[in-house]
């Protein structure tokens, strides 16, 4: 019930569009690499663990890349260097 109340308050959908799904893996790997430098012994994911983790989101993400660029209120397109390259309002 609480989620329904929250969703009723949302009147815009903002989509951060990655160049392709392959960048989800590359960027997550980069995130884990940076985390390793600052983790002080905390466990981080290996390359195989990252692949396994993002596998659960692949189908959803690929569908979002097809659909949300057309239906989102705002599409923020990211380039291959993880930088903002375009904003489109629908």
C-alpha cells in the first residue's frame, strides 16, 4: 500500500540511457575497482560475480533501452565515458 501512495505522487519518469548493455558491466567493474581501493578489507565482487549479478537485470535493461527512450518524460543519454551527452524531453 505504501508503494502505491508513492507511485501516485510520481508524475515524471527520467531515464538514464546507457550506450549499450555492455557498458553496464564495464561501469560496474569500474565501480568495484574503485571500491577495492577504498574498501579496507571489505569484500568486493570479482568479474564473474559482477557478470552473475548484472545477468538478473539484463533482460529488463535491454527492454528499457528499447521502450523508455520513447516513453520517459526525460531521457538523459550517457556517452561511453559515462558523461552526459544529450537530454531529451518527451
